[in-house]
C-alpha cells in the first residue's frame, strides 16, 4: 500500500491554473471534496485518541529501511499530484499509521504524550488567524495577550507583588519573558542574556554583542567562561555554550549526590577553584527542575544562596518540571525557583501544548534589554513589537493557546495532571521494587523513573563484589540485556519505554543502561504499567535470560 | 464588550476534577459544546476569508492603550474560568476582531498574508499527530518524509544529479538541510556552520564549538571575523553574529548600486582591505535574494565567483525570494544560487505555509557535521534522529505541511503565485509613475516596491537643488508627511501598507521614509492597489499637503 504513495502517476486532469488556485486559497474544490474533508477533520478534531488506536510505538510491519525506500522521489511535480481530499485521505490512511502513537497510555518513554483534544482546536485557530507576533502591525491583540500570559506564568514562578505586575504586564519597555521554539532556545536565550550582562558595555568597550567574544574577554581581562551544571544537565546547555562562542567544553559537569541532585560540595569546590584563577569567569550556574533522564530536582534554594554569594547568574532549567508549581501538594519540590535570574519552561511538555512551544522567564524585567535588536521595517525603538527582545524573528502566536488552556484547565486542572504523574510514578516504583527481576535505579521525585532488568541474585552478586572487573563484566551483560529488551518491546508494538545510560553516584565510572518511564498521560494507570512490566519479564525470561 | 473578557466572574459550577479532565482530554463536554465547536471550526476551516472580512489592518475602534487595559489580570484562576465552547466563542467574537486581518487583499504591508485554506487543515493534522521530529522514536515516518521534502527543495535550488539525490535523500549520515523556526534561525545556523568549518579542530585545538571563540582565534592567529552583506541585509544577520560571539558590529554593510544590489566594486574593495590584515578573517559573504525592504536580488553569480576566488563561505538569504525558482519566467533572477554554500528559505513566506517555518539548505551534505550534538537519551550517534544537526531540540513536523502543499500545488501552482506578484508589482510601479503625487523609490524586481508621496514640483526642486541643506529640509518634511500618511491610512482601516527608511545610492547620507508594498496575496489586483493610491492621495491632499 505504502508504495502507492510515491508511484501513483500524476493525474492528467490536475492542472495548476487560476481557477484551481482560487479554489485552494478560498474553498474546497467541490462538495465531494468538502464532504471528505469534514469527515476527516471531524475525526481529527474530536477523535484524537481513537485516531491511531490500533498502532502504538514505532511498531508496524514496515521497517525503517522499507519505509525509507518508499520516500526517495526528489522531484517536485509540475502540476498538482493530488487533489486536497486525496492528500488528506492519504495522510489519514497511509501516513498516520506509520507515525508514532504518542497519545497512547502505553507510550511512556518520552516527554511527548497525549494532549487534550482542545489543544488541536486552538492550534487550528492560531493557524487560521496566521498572526505574526514579531510586530504589533501583524498581531495587535495577540501581542497584548502574549504579554498578559507571560505575566501570569511569571507570577506563578516569581510571585512578586501586585504592584510589580501592574507596572509590567503591559509595559512596552520591560520584558518578563519570551516565547521561543523550545527548551533548547530558551536555555540558549538565558545564557545569551547572562553573557551579555556579564560583558556589558563599559569605558571604551561597546559590549560583547557588538564587539564579539574575543574583544569582550580582552576588555574584561579573562580567557575563559564556564557554566556549571550537574552531570544530568540537558545537552542543550552544551549546545548553547557552543553557539554562543563560550565553548561546549566549558559547560562543566558537577557530580551527583545519591539522590541524583547536584552535589553541593562539588559545586562549591568547583566555583572556588575557578574563582581562584582570575582569568576565568563563572558565568552561570544552572539548576535542574526535572532532569530529562531521572526527573530529579536540584536543591534550588541552596543554589540560589551560592549564586548570590558569588554573584553568579542563576538559571533554572524547569523545561520539564515547571508546571509542578500548579500543585499545592508538590510545588515545594521547586522551592527556591523564585530566586532564579532566569527560568526555562516548555509549553509542549507539562502544559500539554502541541509542539513546539518553549518559554523563558526573567526575574528582572530589564534583563532582556541586553539582547534587544531593532530595524527600520520592524521592531522600531520604543514600539511594543515583541520581536525586539527574542531570538526568533517571525513566529506564531502560541501564547494564545496557553492563555486559553489556563482558562479551560485552571490551576487545579493542571494540578490533577501533575499529581497523577508524581503519584503514579511512586506507585510504579513500589511495583518495581516488589518484583525480583527488576532493580529501581533512580527513585522518582517527579514523574520520571529509571530501572533495569537485574534479577535479585545478580543484585546480590554486584553488592557483594569487591572485584571491579567482575562488576563491570556483569554490568556490561546487563546493559546488553536491557538494550535488547527495550528494542524487542518497542518492535512488538504494545508499549514503549525509552532507554538511556546513567552513571550512578556510587559507581560514577560505570555506564549503566536503564529503562526510562515518563508518566505524563493521565490515562496511564498503574495497571497499564504492570502490564508493561509483565511483558518485560516475559521477554527477558523467554529470550534474554540465558545471556546471564 | 472587550472588558467582559477579563471581568466576567469565575463560574462556580466549573470545577477541575477528574471527570472534567477526562473530558478535555478526550471529547467535548457535551453535545451542545460539540455543536458550538463544529459551528466555529467549520467557519475556521472553510471560511478563512470571510472570517475577518469586516476588519482589516489594526483598525477597530479600540486603541492599543484601551486594548492593553483589558488584559492586565495576571492571576491564573484556581478552577476553570470557562468551558471550552465559551473560550472558542470568545476567541471568534471578541479576540479575532482585534487581530490583524493579514488575509485581506488590501493588507499589502508585510510578508504575512493570506494562506490557502488547506494549510490550516494540514497544520491541524500536524498538531493532532503531535509528533516530535527531534528523534525517530517520536516521529518515525515523519522523519522520513522530512528528509524527502528537504531533498526536493534542495534539488529545486541546487539541481545536482540523480545519483547525488539517490545517495542522500534517505542517508542517515548526511544532511541536505534542516527545518528551523524561521529565517532568523536559518541565517544563524548558516553562520554557525560557516564559523565551525572555518575554525575546525586541528593539531592541539579541538575546534571552536568545543573550546570557544577566544581559543579559536588564538589557535588560528586572528583577532576578528567579519561577514559582508549589502546595507539591505536583514537584521537577523547582525543578531546572528551577536549570538555567535562574532559581534554584530562585524557584519559589515556594503554600499548599494543604483538598482539596490550590493555594489561589487565596494565588496571587492572591502574583501581586499580585510584580507590585507592577516589578523582578520572574512568568514562569509551573504547575497540577498529578495531584500526585505526592496525585494531586490544581489548578483549571485558574481558573488559566487568572488567567494570562490577568496575561499569565503557564500550564504544566500533567500528567505523571501527562494520560491521564485518555481517560475520558469523568473527563476533566472536567482541565477547563481546553486553555487551558494548555504541558502535560507522561509516556508511561512512565499511557500504560503502557516507561521512559523524556516529552512536552511547546504550544498555539501557533510557541512552540518560541524554542528552535530549527541546525547544518551536522544540523538544517539549513528541514528537517523533529525535533532542531531539542528539548533532546536523538540520541534513539530512542519515538513509534512510543505510536502503536502507541493503535491496539492505543483510547481506550476506556486509559479502562478510568484508570477502574479512580480507582474502585479510591475504594473503597480507603472501606476505610481503615472501619478504626479508619488515618486517610485525602488523599482520592483520581485514583488516588493517602495514609493513615497513626493509631488512632481517637489521632485523637480530636489533634482535641481545643489544645496544639501535645502535637500535635507525638503526630505525631512516629506518624511514626516509619509510617516503621518501611513499612520492615518492604517488607522482608517481600509488598507495597510508599511513604511521603512531607506538610504539611496545617489544620496547615501539621507534617510528617506518610504511606503512599502508586498504583493503576495493572489487576490490583490491592480484595481485594489489603485484604490490604495487613491486613498493616499485623498489623505495627502485633505490633511497633509499644507506641510509642504
């Protein structure tokens, strides 16, 4: 079936002419076409969860190789290849089944999951309005709404007083935050702001943004900048340092404590060592609020103290964990986040918004002045154009989706999701502990946990072993088993957990392959997670146990 | 009416509980709600052009100040504020009228315009699938389709042989291009690639991405990098140089010739001067294919020759003009683009895709290796994960929209749009020339032109003037008139042209405020443009002429 997608010949009756063009701009080609569109769009808009129900994971009969072979034609046809209704039909019948059913409650491997069906409606409206929030002239009320929703989330994080928000919510000169493409560009923007504030203009020097990094280092008498973050820091921090000219090697990984949080002793030691060299500058410390691999949260209050003492920019990467602030029961886990200079939060993660939506928030409404850009045709000085202080130029009005979602869900609606994830992860951890076949590797603090196949007798052997080579050999075998297990389960297609490689506090020299679960779908129950464990046990016992 | 948006009290019956939550995740609250949604979604999906018909520009009674005052509440409510159907109703009835009607054929001021209605359907499907193309495990077939459509556009630009595309279209190790958020991040990525290739690892130096820019300059024995582009280069190039640590002051503006193209003599002179200083490196030359302000195209073939001679990275910013390649009649205007090392094209501009979609294409399929990043949990070495070589992490599958659009439109469909824009702009220029009140400032090469109010007698006076102060005084008055005119017309709300400030080749020391038209909406006819000129004449004669 798939091959028909690419080999179906161009139908001679399809000609690109003005009549055709007006139709695709304004309305369906004919009533039949409209009927087909309505049929499918209604399925898409109201039946998100039934839509791919028969498929889960990257699982269907076609291998990636076979799939690739069907998509090799690189010539754009002269005339239309297909009518709109046929394109939509093909998408639903032939493409969607080969996509990944991230909405399934059995898909617990990544930070991409089911989204409320209304999010698709809101995205549709944003697309139909096609506003460009780079400037007021192409967005008007959407820019105003964006400023308001940014202030709302800023208040959730920083909780400053009413006067502060009254002064800033619609203030054209100040910026409480910005919408960006995702967590990576949010982290990049945070370090960009920190870099530019650190190497600000001074006598005879016009600032790093104007003169460049080499000139800035010279003007400030240093040779090197470092950014400190625990070993669990997201790779986007390295990428950001690379892009910004700081060098990704200068993102210094700090060791973990036993709870997978940054080791404060190690951090202080590193700061003191770097500060003892007057040619090195500690640009920023990054605290993680929801590590990608383990979901753990660094001790933000302590990090804030350390950063204040040493006058270092304190950034919190809460791309994952930020919405925990909605939960009365669990918001204490992020205590200290209100003392961060900047905070990353992703909309497409635990705000359950469609891809792609990231955000950056700043404690100081003047911080982003350090990255302002103007042009004659857009972002004029003194205007409220939102493109002045942000990495991107043109961008869609995703802020409208968040604003509406907050109204539809309320804090309590999001809180239910957060609580469900955290509590289901804790129950799942208990279940793993009960089963002899598994070892819980990272205890969940939020809604992410890691574990591995490691039968009780092997665990005892590892615990008793004093010979490092023995340990390593056993762990290598376990790594192969867990790698194979994850692949076999994924290919079977009933469920999907991901895998990553961790280095544990107690044996930081050893790579440990672990299975990783992210519990964000409210339909994911403990029973479903038990089924996933059952399947893993079956696969292990029937196909992999003899590797031990 | 607007005030009711924020002051309507939270309805006590709305409570966030699990029942509510399941409903918003899976289906409308009740049949009434579904009926409302269907009513509006059908309007949105099939009536894009009727949708905002009564409004154009940023025009309604509410001033920005009044509008802002309605959006100052910064507290997120505990329980849901509104039912979904009420939120959608409010969007349609109370928010949309205060958005900008960019789809109107009378909205000719910016590069944001009407999009074919099917684009909204496709965006809806992308949102519903919610795939994340950062990795195969959350996108599968969408990653394969993305590679294919990238190869299609690469072929449109570079037209290499069949063997080249067969080898690369689905090759996991090579990269013909990448989807990014927009033109800004495309230009940033191009300069990032150029920077990293120029300061590659060598004996004792691990490369600029790892060690940073200061170490790189030291290793290569230089103090400064420059990027050369005509004065009409987009401000994102300065921003990119700022972000990358090169310094935005090191984007060197080259003067224009009389046709608003980069002056080749000036460029060569600059290159020779910079190259005579062994401590300065000319990192890249940027050719513009469709300048933001004038739509003009630099002589790409000549720039390619110069860059080859001097071994400089040649980037073409075709964010606007790229799709001119679809037109048999006009693709010659971009001759030489196939010799660029990298090319920026925006999907949300002349591919008529919804916001936000940019793209970068690379001549050499190995170029992007210079910016590759890996992590244990995503983008593993050797995988086909598309997140390895791109600025962003998580991102939506906009490539699917482009792929479908190419099938629905065909090359000829896009060509009709391109030809209409270019030919209508030419006819509009003739119309401006015919009218005594106006001066055509930049002759359209593509579909953008600039002009100003400058009555025939004033033009004669300016041409005859030998006194610089006289000239300046007259131009300042004209600037004020044109600034006021643009504002008055915008506020009247029947149509929208933008304004910018140019420096002309013949008087590069003078700032000239011009009116700017972008003809991309196929519904924008010469008659409509005549109406816009009529209105401008009326405003000028009735309200502004006495300023002269």
